[in-house]
């Protein structure tokens, strides 16, 4: 906070001011009839609620409500507001997480956070092996026996090129698998590059929260573009 902004002003930047800039002030960033009930309840009885919010840790969160639906919080609180969900631990403390969504993808809805985390952690650990499997030529159907063998084409799929319903962000141009993002490279250079299975290395899945990631601040402080004031002051906040 320092001498630039008061705690209340910083909170306003992330709530009502941001909503006003986007012309969403009647639906977001405010508490009034007809607006989305997006609520955050934290532990503590500090005299300045705005300063308490900025100094709160993940383990201080008692309830998160999004559009009137209780999504995360203390088991006792969540039990009074919704049914179902799954237990998670944040900083060694048990919390309840509710992710059910009527308009969500039915295939995704069947996968719990615990199962998704386990599968993703295993996939990232074996990412080179998985890439190698895709590089093996597949047996072609009889009608394609005379077709030329094609090497697998890898592309980076970004959210900006995904059709996801309501369009709130500009889209990047995308004309199919051969439309690569970034600087153009000559075909000869692409052909000479090593297979992904030789480039990729095992990746550790980051914990979901700062409270459960002992190396989070270390990695943040190593970022080359981080201002010195943030680099030196961020750790004190935790």
C-alpha cells in the first residue's frame, strides 16, 4: 500500500472501479438488488475491513460465493448453503469446494478436482513418453494404405481461439493446424527441429494455492521483469 493508495482505494480498483470501466457497474463490483451476488467472507475483526482484506491469507477465507452460489468455504458454512461438492485442504485446513454447474461440460462435471489433479500430475510427469506415443505411425485404414505418411502436427491451443460461448475478449486469427502462432519459420527449419519427445522434460504440477506452495515466492522473485519494490516487499505480506 505504502503512500500511494489507501487500502479502500486498492480494493475499489479490483471491484467497483474495474466494473465501472467495463460498464458492468450495475451487475458487478457492488452489493445491491439485481447485481451478481459475488461475495468473499474472511476471518478477523480488524477495525479497517479493507486493510484486513489486503492482509488476509488463503487460510482466512471462510466463504466464496459466485453469482449467488456458494463455491468454497468452511465445511460448516458450505453445508448450510449447498449440498455436494468435495473436501480439499488449504494450508492444512479442511475446506469444501462446490464446482457443479448446470451449464457446464457434462464430461468435465464427472471428474472431481482430486481425480483431475492426479491425472494431470501423472501426465505432466510422463509428458515426453506421451509425446513419443503420438509420434509412432498409426496403422492406416485400407482405403488410405496408398496415402503418404504424415508426421504429427503440434500446435498451441489458446483460449483466444476457442469457441466458448459468450465472447468477451478479442480473438486471435486462426486458420487451422498449419496456422502457427508467432514468427514465421521456414519449412526447412521446422522439419529439422527435434521431435517433442526429445525436447519435453517432466513438469511438476504447481499446488493450487500459495499456502501449499513453499517455492511460490522464490519463483516470483526470480522473474526478470518484476519491479524491485514488489520483489522485496511481496514476501513480507506472507
